[in-house]
C-alpha cells in the first residue's frame, strides 16, 4: 500500500482465493489449517509501495485471547525474526506486522492492532470496502490471512479507485473449507479434473424444487474451483437418459441447476424419470478416456443418487473396467434408500485398484461443509497412491 495507508483495489488484497497481487511480487505461497506463508520480492516492489501489512482473522467463534502459540516468523536475507502474539484480547482480526520502506531499505515492525468486527473493519481500515451482504459478513471471518500491497496514483493506474468492493462469493467461502480438508488429507496441492453427476429421476424432483441440488452443486463447484486445472466443473444429469450440460466456473454458479432442470421445459421429459446409471457412466468414461484423455491428472467424480439402483451388474462391470483409468468415483447417497451395488463397492473384486467409494446422507443440508468435504476426500488419497504405483497416473 501507499503512504496514505490504502490499497488501490481488491486486486492487491492477497488471501486464499487471490494468492498473488497482479504483478506476482506478493504471493500467498502455502496455507494449512493453522498457518500461512507469504513470499515477497522486495527487489521488484514499486517505489510507490510504502508498506505491506500482514493480518489474520479467526475462523469460527472466539477471539485472539483464546489463541495460544500465535506468532509470525520473517526471513529477510540471512536474518530470521520471530514475533509472538501474547497480548491480544477481544479482537477477532489482528494486524500482526508491517513491512515498511525506510529510505532505500525495508524494515519489519510488530503492530498488534486489533479489530472486533472481523474482516470488514480490517479491510476498510486499509481502503477496501467489503460488500455488506448478510451471508458474506457472517462468514467472512473465515479468511485465514491477508496481505496488502502497493497503491498507484489514479493518474497512472488502470486499477479501480480506492474503495472498490471485494465480493467474497459463496464459492469463495466454500473453497476455504475445501482447502482445510485437502490439507488434512495430505493432498493440499493436488490438482484434478472434477465432475459432478446428479440423479434427475422422478423421485428426486422435490430435492430440485427445494434447492437442495443447487446447494449440492455449489459445494462441489468449490472443489473444482480449488482443485481443477482450469477451475471448471463438468456436469451431468441422468434418469433414463443422460445429458451433459456446459462446464461451469465459480463466477457462473448462481441459478445453474434451474437454468437446465426447470427453465427448459423439455429437459426433464428428454431425461425420463427412471434410473439408468450405466448410460451416464459410459458417457463420463468416454469423455475422459476418448474425447479428452489426460493421464497426468486424476478425475474426481462426485455422483449423487437417491437410490433405486437396478443395473447392478452393469454398474459393477463399468467400475471394474474403469479401474485401469485415472477415474475415481465418489458416490453420495441422498436419504435413506436401497442403493444396491453402491453399498458393495468395498468387496467388488477384479479391479486394478480400488477406484470408488460410497456414503449416504440422511439430509445433505444438515451436514456441515467441512464434514462433507472430509467424507468426499476420505478414500481419494489412498486411490491416488495406488493409481501412481500402478502407473495409471503418469505425472
């Protein structure tokens, strides 16, 4: 930021969903559930940069008075400096340190300035106006760490003016939970192509009508936004027939399910009302092994069904056949139902590797985001190891 203590735009607010400033001089290089690491190219920073501010907000209830072992470690050249945060009280966001310009050098100083309102007052104090949306303001404190970088004068900058708004969308906030689960499973840097499949049979209608499927879609879209090599989620719906709908990015999430399931009056009729899992499974296999094969990246497929599985032998055959490919199937049952072969995957023989998992949820909306992601990624890491050992994944 500049001498006025303000950032030029949200492009210079570096956090988990925007891990670099536009020039790549300030980067969030790694995060875990309990730490964040920033790297700064001091030799590249513009002379307009007066300082960089490093801060954190709490994820969940409590204040920094409840946090123990909180510290900042800075390495500048050959020097290492450690600041321990010991005197915080009721703050829910806290500026830890500032890296500031002094003549031709940069110096580091401890700050310890706190804010009781979480992310919003912290951001606004440094020239960033966080959108005052109810859902955003309630969950924005989930941001783990942030850093501010340089301001340019309005005359020379193509960036927006001070006070531009950071819009932390629902998908941005879900990505935080995805990353916590990925780190927990030891695959925080794993890239994958991500797909979601939705049962659209007649018995599922009420879940579409109540918005449950849209919410499920958003939660999986956050997985793609975090893991996918191009940030896109591939989407299928199926009943008697199957349909691929356009791949989607995080900024296109609103109303996606309604656009296809409800807006097109022929869509449901063309799909039918029964259950034909093999039809959509064959199309998925075709997509990733024939049309656009890439054996460097795993394909993580989340498959939602409310049961009524009739074609057990054909499903089993396709699972076995696809075990030689870079495809991992994560089936999720919705409600209390008969899932047939889906519940027997652990004993399915004849596969090159164990390439699928299943769990059922009584009510998807009653499961927290973190629990859902923990369960989605439960067997994915072991499949990754097995697939690599068998040469299925080449990278």
